[in-house]
């Protein structure tokens, strides 16, 4: 099956070797799923950087943060009977799940949208406190006026929830804590109010009842959220039959709010699709992709830390041109362009 993405010929734009580890004794295993925004005349990525010690054939080792922000390395013998290490992303030891990497967020910028570098004077964002001891991940960035809203996945032994920070200058940040408790992720805030209210997309999950679906919530102040509605579900016998999740903030078009989302199959193949929401009543789904708009087909999307993955939570809109920056195979950061009109024309009316 062919998709409609026009991949950058320079892909991958960023790979682990392009950046330096945050501390001695660690190496970068993956670069993933950047938040994207424009600031100071440049295109910026807020890249998820996943680190761990070099691995060997005797132990599995991985970093965790203490509640005070110090990094500790855990080591478990690979022949330990209490260890389950069949997934590259997660290990289970004595009934507790741990991530094999520890993620933080790092700012990079570009003058041309292709060549990115780390500018001086901007700090790395690390997890902090009891609810972020396994790191912070997959940040979406929404701009409203002069304020940027950062919504990210906060991970700890207590679960996976949504944290939020705000900034106006990218050097000082206000921490709003966890705005959605576990289990929740994939949170994207709309870039303008609708009828006086803030809106967000998010994905709560239930292991026993329901599924990994996309929900809508509203807020009077952008911080306290309620009136949750389930709007997009997985589809049996389709490319998004296992889980779905929002990308970045929906794009306002004449036809409605256009949202790029990821869908995964039970075989763990991640593709991108789109859906359209009503401009004034965003809980109403007007149309949705039948086929993916992007499928992992390039070598750097098929093979990596976790292959057969394209995953986005950031884009730039310039007229009809949509530039998506995405994670490939849970290892590289890449870029692709789309026509918004072409995406809209591909949707099937609900």
C-alpha cells in the first residue's frame, strides 16, 4: 500500500550519534517523537532523548531518577528468574515494570527546517519529583498568544499520566504538575478557544474494559479539565485496530479541525491517519481516514530500536503545506510533507 507522504530526502534528520549524552556513563539509544514549534524566526524541535548505559551479555541495566532528581543505575542479571525482558522498551522484575531507557526533552533549532542544532543558553528538561522518576516523554507544544503549552507524558512506578509546563521565552518555565492522572497520555491542546473554552485531545486507557481511544476534554482556564467525551475508537480488522492516539494540536481549516493521529495494529505497526472535527462542536467527528496517510516503508522506519513505526506529535503549517516531524522506528527523527487539501479529500465522511 502506498501512502501520500513526501519524505525529506535528507532523512533521518537526527539520529542518536548526532547528540551527546546528558551524563557520563550513559549513551543515547533513541531520539523520538519531537514537539514542534516556531520561535525567534526558527523552527524548533523538543526532542525526546532516551538514554541508558551500554548493555552487555550479563546484565540488563537502566537508569531511574530519584525523587530529588539524581540518576541511579539499576542492574539485573539476565539469568535472574524474576526478570522478564522480552520487550526492548520495558522489563518486568519481581512484578514491577521498568523502562529500559530514561527520557528527557532537549531543544534543537533550525534555520531551514532540515538541519538542526542545539543552541546555547537553553536547558534540557528532565523529570522531577515522585511522578516523573521514569522520565518525561513525547511532548506536544501548543502556542496561544505569547504562551507555549507543553503537555508531556510523565512516567513513574505509580503509572503514566500527563504533565504540563508553560513558557513564553523557552528559558523559564512554570510547572503545572500532573493535569491528567494515570493512565493517560497523547495530550494535545487546541490552539484557540472554542466558545470561550479550552479543548484538548487525550488518551486514557483501561486494561480491563474499554480500549486505547481518543477522548476530548474542555476547560475554563487551560489547567482544570472535565466534560470528557470519547470521540475516536479503534477499528477491528483495520490498520488502527489496537490503539489510537492524538498527534499535535488540531489544524483549523474551513471544513473543520483536522487532526493527525497515530494508529497501531496488534502486530505493533504504527501508521498515521487523520480525522476531522466540527469547528464549533469539536466532539462531533465529521470524517476519518480509511487508509493511512503514512505507513512505515523506508528502511529507517522499518528497522531500529522498535521497528515498523512512524509516530508524530509535531508539525508546522504553511498554507496548504503541512510539514510533519516524526519518530521513525523509535530511534530517529525524520520529516515529511503533505498537502492539507489532499488529506481532507482522502477522508471518509462519518
